């Protein structure tokens, strides 16, 4: 059976390898057992006259931050759902008729028509996109005819679309192997894995930047065995983070919002107690976490804190503080929903001394 990633143009079968060979040969990258030549990484770069060069692993989705930290240390959240991943692939508009004509008739015309299929040589491109010769995709074991185009659709308003794969090693990335195709302006293709606002929201998930989780402590530099260390974050230290993802020339957008909902503490040693016992300190209505230490609280149990039971003896414990972020989204078509919670963790040194009492 012919593999699902192969293509045929004007009756000429496509080979298998990510290598871009000159001389009007088309290639596709398939599983290892079906490769007949060594593979090389796909090209990358920006759209220009010589190559269909925007990397098939680089999206044109534009992500901008609408609210949240703009300075200081920050990082990306990690999903609390270990089985969740963003979409493996989707389609995007790539070229206007004029751009495709210039590419196809200039130079070697080496480029990708899908995440795993490349065409090398002007003839393949001009046959299909200028001279109307059909191309064929094998999809799920069936041969699909892709009609050729008349002179690159010059004079029409729209774009040629191509698949984008987040990770070419992911088998699911083969779900966007339709040969680069035409779509009228203002329309989204009626094809599996066409982009949606939810696609953009999930893409933006890994682009959300949240601030470091450095908590306030009392005592700040050195804790004491058997006496509680109070932990808190002041009001406003953690605010909602919102990013907007837009796919140009489609009208599609989504806004993904991360809201801090809890702080989790790990003392860095088994010789410690955490408060509350779960280690999860809820965020208060005003956005603060825990309660700041005040004079006279030394013997009290903090709503959020740690009691160390053994001194560090020169090697500090690594106190881990991770904030859980609740992540939601809303899109250009009025849709919206929840994405898996995310976490971001930082650590800080905790020195613990043996003194059994302290004057605060």
C-alpha cells in the first residue's frame, strides 16, 4: 500500500526523504522503515523570492501580551495534566498568487508543500500551480485528487494554505499533509485540522509568561528549628496574565488568560511541617496569599508557612514555591472554555538554625 504521505503530480510519483533534490523531484518525509535516502532538517527562514521558506514547524500565529508582568524574571507554565498537549498540526495561509508565481518561476524552487513533503525543481510547481496538472494525496489509504490551478489563481483574492507541524517527530503531525491549497479570502478551509479560535488558544498556552514565585518569609534569612516560618505574598504580587493570539489574514483570534489560584509549598526536606498540611495556600479575595507576620505571632500557627524540625548545618534546604494558574480562553467566534491548569515553580535557599527560641 502506498504510504499516506506520498504525493503524485501529473502522474509522477513522489519519493521519500526530507532531502530537497534538484531536477524536478518531489520528496516526502515518512517513517524510518520507508525511507530510501538520509533526511535533513526542513528549511527555515522568512518568505522571500527564492524559497517557500517559512519553516513548517514555525507558525505565523502572532502572540501579544495584553496584561501581566512586563519585566523581571518570568517563565512558561507547565500543564498539570501530563497527558495534555497543544494541537500537533494545523493549516495556515502562506502565499498570495503573486508570491507563489515568483517563487515557482525563480531559482531552484525548493520548498515544502506540506509538513513532511517537499518539491524540488520548477516543473513540479509550475505543473500543478500554473498549468493545471492534478496532484494526488494518499490519505488514510485512499487516493485523493487535488485539482491543479490556472496560472496560480492570479487575479483572485485569497491565499494558498499549508500545514504547520508543532513537532515533525510526532506521528499525529501527519494529519496535515494535504498539498498546499487555495482558499478564498475571508474563508476558513473546510478540512480536518483547519484552525479555530481554540487552536490559537491552545497554541498560546505555552506562550503565557508568568512571574517568578519568590515568596516573602519571616524570618527572611534564617529560620529556627521548631518555630514556624510565615510565608505570604502581598496583594497585587500576582495578577492575571492575558495573551492574545491572532492568525493573520483569517480574522481568527483567541485570548488566553491565566489567573493565580493557589500557592503550593515544598520545604525541601522531610524534617518539616507545612501549613496547611496539604502545602496548598489559597489566594485570598484581594489577590494576596497567606497572612503577613506581625510582632507577637512567633508562637502562632501561620495560615501559610513551614516549621522546620532539623537544622541545615551549612547546606540550605531548597524551599520550593509553585503557583497554580487557572487558564481559560475566549475566541473571535464567541467560543471559549477552560484549558488545563498550569504551574510555575521557583526555589529559594532556607537556612535553619538550632536555637529553640527567638526574640521577634
